[in-house]
């Protein structure tokens, strides 16, 4: 996947994850960062189960990235709430 694909996937996944977790978006840049990091985390976790992780710009990769973004967003909110 190219850089532009990661950014598009990250934006979509981060936006959906932000809407699920805190009902509002977190801003364009934070949504992209959360989505890309979420795609990496989600891809790693899914690959541990034996399935393919993020494979491109498709529905499976979006689902994996959204799950990862939700996990990253929950951890991010716990860290920010402590400080």
C-alpha cells in the first residue's frame, strides 16, 4: 500500500473509530494518525490469529483498521484522562 492509501484508510478508520468511541470526530490530523496507527495495531492483532491483516484499500482492511483505531483511541483516552 502506498502512502496515500494509508492516509485515506487512516482517515476513514480514524473518523469511524472516533464516532464510535466518543461520538464526535477528533479532528482531521488526529483522526488520520489514530486510523493509521489503528490499522497497524489492528493488522498486527489480526495477523496473530492467522488471518490477513491490512491488505489494501478494501472492506476487510477498513474493518481491521477501525477495530485497531477503536483500541488505540480507548488507550489514548485513558492516557489523556490520567494527565
